[in-house]
């Protein structure tokens, strides 16, 4: 059985729109925050593989495939959103944590029920609160990775 047309269109939208938004972020911010966002994006992919194996969620289309199911969420909104949040809040940890909590809450409590309604994905072994924490804890890792990159950059420029 093939992926439904709606699922394919949805995947294209969640990949293209966030990346096209980065045309407005500026080259300096993109270069500064891309590395940490990419590293955490890869970490998120590993988490998705784990979550898939533990059946935390279920996609409606069969057969199941990481490439058509979870990967579009990782390469689509996750990395660009991390770059945007860094741009607006890096250096102010409280603002960073708040923006991430807000974005993750919107995704968990509003977007996930919408995705269930349009029959893309539904949570199976997690409720919405658990899912929020499942995606939110990585924000602190993201901030830490960026902090290490900045610290290394400052050290390199000092020599």
C-alpha cells in the first residue's frame, strides 16, 4: 500500500515552509545557529527511532516507514524552528526556555490533535502531557550545545 496523497502533500509542506522561512533570518544567524540545531536534529532523529520502536505514536498510512513518517518532522520544522528560537532568544536563557515551552506546547496540545483529526498520526503510548516532555527536554540540550559552540568560538578567536 502506498502513502496517501494527503500524507505526501503534508510532508512536502512541513519540510518546505520552515526551510523557506529561513530566507528571512539572515546569513549571520543561520551560520551561527545551524550547527547546534543540526546536532540536536540528529539527536531528535535517534529519539524518533526509539519512540517508533516503543510505539509512542502510530501513523495512519501503512506500511510504516521512518523516511515517510518521522523524518519529515525532523528535517522539516525541527531544525529551522531551533534556528529561529535561537535567533530571538539566545543569551537569555529564561526567554529561550519560555519560547521553546510555548512552541512545544502548541505542537503537543494543538497540532498533534489536529494531525490525529486529519489522520496523519496519533499518540498511542503517550498522552499529550507526556509527549510535551518527550519533545521539550531537548531544548535544554540545544541550548547547551550552542553554549559549547559559542565558548569554543570565543576561545578560537582569542588566539
